[in-house]
């Protein structure tokens, strides 16, 4: 009896995980901008006050945002 309960629990967990993955992966294909792109604004930096490492990290983060939001509009 206990083995059956464990198997059922594992199977149910697997189905739940699959459903969550599918739900999270869904991207609008109608050409609309996802809400996250409306609130996820580019980060700014000060060329005179921020370190080179900070500037590089800010540019990388902005590039990721741009790539995600561009891909989401397609």
C-alpha cells in the first residue's frame, strides 16, 4: 500500500512540474509586448563614476533584456 502511494505522489509531482514548465515557457506570439518588457527598463550607469566592471555588467544586462523583449515580439 505504501509503495503505491509513493508512486502516485511521484507521478502527480511529475505532471505538476510538466504543467508548470509548459505554462512558464508560453510566450505570446501575437506580436504584443509581454508585461515584463514594459516594466523591465534598461539600467543606466555613470561612465565617470562607475567601474569598468559595473559598466560591462550593466551593458550585458541590457543586452539580455533587449534580446528577450525582441524575441518575445515575434
